[in-house]
C-alpha cells in the first residue's frame, strides 16, 4: 500500500533538507584548498570564514523555535530557503575574500538550521510507522550528502568550475522552497502555542563565544608562541561565555533552550557521543584530502571518486542498521562495532606509504569511517532523546542544542586537524631536512640520477640546484605523509578507547 501523496512529499522534504546541509558542509570542507587558490585566500582567511559560518549557524539554530512560534513551520522553512539561495548565489559569484565571506554568512543564517528543520518536520507531521520512514529518509539524506559531497566537489574543481558547487546548492534551496510550499500547508500544529523569549544580549554572547572558541582554536598554530596569553585568554573567555549563556537559559522563565528539563545523564552522554562523532567527521574531512592529494599525489578526480565510493558505505551501513535497530534495539553492540570500525580505519591508514594501492589499502579504511558514523549517530539519536520526548517543546529545544553542538563539532574537528597537521608537518620537516645536505650519499645519488636522466647534458651546478629543489619537495611530501600518519594514529587510539567506554558504560542499555 502506497503512502498518501502528502506523506510522500513530507518524506522528500525531510530528505532534501538533510541532504542539502550535509552536501554544503562536505563540499566546502573537501574543496578547501582549491577554494583558497581560486579566491586568493590564505589559510588564516579561510579559517576565519569557517568560524563565522559555524557561529552564525549556531545562532540560526538557537532561534529556530522562536521563529517557528511566530511564523509557523512552513513560512520559517520558506524564509530559510530564500536566504540560503541568496547566500549560495553570492558564493557562486564571489571573486575574493569579502564576497565569499558575505556569501557564507548569508548561507549560515538561511541554511544553517536545515537539518534541525528536517527533524522537526519529522517529529510534528509524522507518527507511528510513518515516523520511522521519515527517520530513514533523514538518515539517507545525511548518508548521501556525506558520500556525494567529495565526488561533486572534485568533479567541479577538476573541470575548473568550483562555483558549480554553490549553483547546485542554490538549486537545492529552491527545491526546498517548493517542497515546503507543497508539503507543509499549515494546520493546527504548524504554529506551537508556547512562546519563548529572546534576550538580544544573550544571542550576541552566544555568537561571540562560539566565534571566539572556534577561531581561537584555529589561531593556536599561528599565534600560540607569539601571543600565547592572548590566545589562551580568548579560549577561556569563549568557554566562560558559553557557560554563562547556558546558565542564563537554565534560569530564564521562557528560554530559547529549555536546558533545565533536558539536563540529564542520558542527554549529556548523548551530546558527548554526538560531539565526538562530529569532531571526527570534521577532522577526517580535512585530513583525508591532505593525505591523498598532498602526501600521495593523487589528482582531484581520483580523490573524489575514492572518497565517494568509500563514503557510499554509509548507505549500506544505514540499510543494515535500519533493519537491525527495530528488532535488536540494545545499543551497546552497535556502539562497540562503530568504535571498532573507527579504530580499524585509523590503524589501516597508519600503514600508508607512497606508491600505495588506493583500492586495496585506502578504500577499505575510508569505508570503515562511514561505518563508524552511520552506526554511532543513529544509535545516539535513538538513545539521547528518549528522556525528552514527553513534551514537544523540550524535544525541539534538545534537538536545537544537539545541532548547535554539531556545527561547533565539525568546525572544531577541522580546526584541530589543521593545527595538528601543521604542527606535526613542521616537526617532521625539521628532522627530515637535517638529513639532506650536499654530502649525504642519498643526495649525491639524486644528483647522479638527474645527470643520467638528462643523458649527461645537465651541467653539475644545474643538476645540484634541481636536486635541491626535488629534495625539498620530497621532504615536504614525506613530512606531510608522516603528519597524517600521526593524525590517524590518534584516531586509532581514540577508537580503541571508545570501544572500551562503550562496552563498560551503563547509561545506554
């Protein structure tokens, strides 16, 4: 028996909202290096843009319920779609730092709450077996967005049309508007009765603290030694600001986030699981392209294909999970399996070397990362919100807080991976460069090889200069490779620790 047309439109709406948010996040993170090259951005400028996007997306998510209470769910999503389309068009037509910053700012205010909106549509419009179908659509949107983002970004970059990524996001934003118009036609449950209150200074505190935390983390590498005190004070001030914001929400009469009702061991444990998963997603989104493109020398098209194929394991994982979870809901075995997949992924990638076979050594490791995400995230979602489903507004606020943390988690993962990569590359480069000089046997052999390659036509001084240039390039490449191995060694360690914690924990049963 086929679902009614209205329900099918709801399923598509949920899917497209989820897909759009994860596509934009994945494509922008994956194509960071080409975007910086085409827009003449330095790493510091790109970090600034990423911090602005995440902090404003957090603001948009925190205000979602407030807007829905005044506009209704349909009008809120329509308005968000229009703003998101405008931001995508600004990004697609930008040529410099200012244009791209403006575009990402507008995108965050419009599309930053898309995933939260998809979850709210599911909760308010579907019940019983229909709700589980909606959950499957939401998870498929997430999985396809994660899997397709690298391939689409790589295809756009390889063809010299990086702006195609944002034209695609603009088209998806228009589709969201159309679907909201057709599927979310008001109704008695479209405008919640309870009214939350906004304190402007609190929202400014939230944005400022979020930005300070994310940007402070990204400045650790550049400013830590030169401005140690300033960086540490920024981070401490940001953490204090976030703590004050949550304190105010806890004691406010009509808060934007009903922290008091959701503050429980189960919910905080779930937030910790979500946070860890999203930090891993952000960190590996940065580290994997560095490994494959800069350390191993593969082209962007190959890069995108390998990532897309490996991340398509997310789809297979969710197909299996969607059948197992209703019959065997006990979460421990799924959490242990997910962290085991993460540990195995990290372990396999620590054995990478130049000349490695992508299909045998890299593809399985990256596929295991997808298994981790699509095992841990659905189980966390089922367990985290079990204690806050008794009241619609509390559930809505709990979802908002979780998705605010998701935005911060992905941005923190990218920031920490960037800092770690630069730090470990510098350490390894210093050690390797000390072993390369005019008198080492390896360097003499390289000069002789170049002279033989050129059939003896290359004079000794030119051969020496060329050998120096090649040696510097090889040293930089090897330092990058060793730094990514350090990154995935830490991933393997965290995965092993996660297995132990998941096996021993008594919160999720």
